[in-house]
C-alpha cells in the first residue's frame, strides 16, 4: 500500500507531507517523487514531513535509504525531513551527508525552515 502524499509550493520551498504505513518500497517511491517534483518545479529547498508515516524504520533500511538519496538526489537542492521518534535519524542523515546530499533530519517545522535558510 503506498503513502498518501500532499505537495504544496510554499514561498521559496516545496512542502511535501506523507501519510501511511512505513515500508522500504514506500520511502523509495516517496524519495523518487520528491526528486521529480523538486526538479519539475525548480525548487532548491524541500521540507518533507513524514511524522504521519507509521512504523519504525530498521537501521539497515536507513543505510539503504541514505545510499539511495546520494545516488538519485541532486546536490543542488536541500532537504529537511521532519520525522517522528523511531523514524529516520542521524544515522540516515550522516550516511546521506557523507555521500554529498544536503540533508537534515529535524524534529519540527520550525527547525526545518531554519535549516533551509
């Protein structure tokens, strides 16, 4: 079952909210859509809110997702991911950042906006 996704252009960034059940395939699809939407709209900053994606993300999946981001996301845009406890964490963030992705895992909208500045 795929995630429900809402996309809005807000000021100088793209805001994406996902709702549904976690699976590796669902986040792969979401990350691909984020890339496509950002490129199509020429947005340089993206806030991805996955606070309503249910389920814990296994550590191995975080590694796989970090590697995926580094292969398919351009370094030309920044992504702030708002995540709940048990969601993506610094392990994922560091894995992606060490491979050149401009990314931050943050706890709320305010922190995401601040990081995108």
